[in-house]
């Protein structure tokens, strides 16, 4: 069986456009797989919200992220890309982060050029590091991959918001030259900027489709025509889960049992009760009844 990294590389090399809902825990990742999507991404925003109920402003640590990722990767067979934020420090920290994510089972890791502590890419107050520091950071990630960490590198720049589109394109080209496997220019403002990115920079590229974000929400066919390979939906599941829970809580508060829910048997199947019971039955049959 192919490793998660080889499966991710095969998807990138294949002809299909990749729609990628993002997960925040093992259950959401499993639902993505069961729905038939070929890959997922562990969103830092969503993990920070679900695990800490805290904003995506660098409050969550490397250890918390890699622990969450280990559970997610163990729950599914599809490739998972992990949000590695800024790499959690200097180039030595970046290399450790890349190796740690690979050991946790991730097929890919995203490293970005924001100044730590970072912020959600579609909020105000972002800053990016210098070109020199950004290149050092990405080079360390690529070196970790080339030195044995079986993982692909997604390089992200947030320079569009702080220094303009030309600087963002310069950084994307530099990251491609260093050897990034996937390129992610965060928050282009319109379709012409999205086209400029795809036309000028080689390699597989990701579009971040955040509802109510800065980038136009375009259908997959249009994104593919522009030149993207992946469409990420970073908060669609988290937003939907929050909405559903708020609705259920309101109904409970009013003394009613919520109607819009899956049944208990469906949840049992999703989390694996049938497989668990079959496993135990097999051992019981193999060794016979108690004597």
C-alpha cells in the first residue's frame, strides 16, 4: 500500500481537480473520507477553534497541533495536509516541525511567511517576515523533506495583503525555485489576480475558498480553468457544525428534541462500533467459550 505522501503526489500528478474540505478533528476527517473526497487539510483556524475555543492568532502550540494531527491521520486512509503555521521558530524549529508532522502521518505540511504570532489569512493585522527570513524558512522545510522526512511541502505567502501582488508573486516564484511541492498565495482580491498567479508561477497551486473571505468564491470548474489544482474549503465544516449545534441547543432550550440530526445507529457506524464488535467476536470464536 502506498504511503500517504505517495498518494498525495499521485493526486497532484493526476488529471483530476481536487476539492478539499478541511477538517479539525478525527471525526470530521472521517466524514470527509466517507463522503468520497480524495484528501483533506487540517485547518489551524478550525483546530484552534475546536480544541481551544481560541482565535487563530498563534495561541495553539506545535505539540497541540501535531497531537491533533496524529489522531486525524490515524482515523482515515486519505492523505492529510497539516497546517504548520510559521514552523514555530527559526530554521531549526522548522525542520523539527516538518519531521514531526511526517512522523504523525501527514502527507503534506503548509509553511507560511507570516511574522509570528501569525493570524488568519483573511483578517486584519497580518505581517510577513523579510524575504531573507521567508526563504530560510522554506529552505529548511525543503531540506527536512530531502533529508528523509516523507512529506510534501506547501509554501504559503501572505504578502498580498501587506506588500502587494508583485511581492507575493516574487515570493511564490522563489518558493517554487527552492522546491516547494504546492504553492498557496493567500487572499488574492479578484479573479485577475488569481489568473496572474496561475499563469506566472509553475507548479500545483491551491485556492482558498473561505466563505465571506477576501477571495472570490468560484466553482471548482472555474478554478480549474484558471489554473488551480486544489480548492480548499477551510471553515465550511466548522461553520456548519457550529450552526447545527446552535440550532440544536435552541430547540433543547425550548423543551424540544432537535429534529435535524443523524440517528444513533448512523453515529455508531461512523465511529466504528460494527468493526469493533466484529473484531471481538472473531477472537471469541477463535478461542471458544469460557471454561
